[in-house]
């Protein structure tokens, strides 16, 4: 994930904003994508379907927005690199929708 400054704890909002900014600038290649993906995927909690914004925090709808919004960007990057098939998913979208809507 991305923290406020180098070496700080990763945070859902910073991760989305950093990823989106680098994507818009055409500089997403500067990210260490495998650890970023591992961190993002690890924030979705199986028991609830939503996302936590930081390690060892509770799931909540705000972080589910930020973390959920990062996945289309990551999936697009992975597809452009040939590392994810078109239509492939790396998170459980139905579980996230259940968490947010139900």
C-alpha cells in the first residue's frame, strides 16, 4: 500500500490517491505492483466482504470505497502488462456489493 510518507503505514485513502495520480501521470510503472496488489487484496475481509483501510483495523464503508476504487485501476494496469486476462478479477466484487448495499 501507500503511506503518507515513505516508510509509514499503508493507508487505503493514500493508496487510492497515489495509484490514481500515478496512473493519470502515466507513471504507474514506478509502483511495486506485486506488493501493492498483495496489500490491497489482503484488506478485503472474508467475513464481511468489505475492506479495512489499514492492517488490523475494522472493515468500514469509507475504506471499502477507497480500496474498491483502487481495483479497477490495478486491474487495468495488470491487463496492460498481460498479467490479468480481460474480465479477470483479483477481488470479490459480489461480496463487496453485499457489504455496501445489504
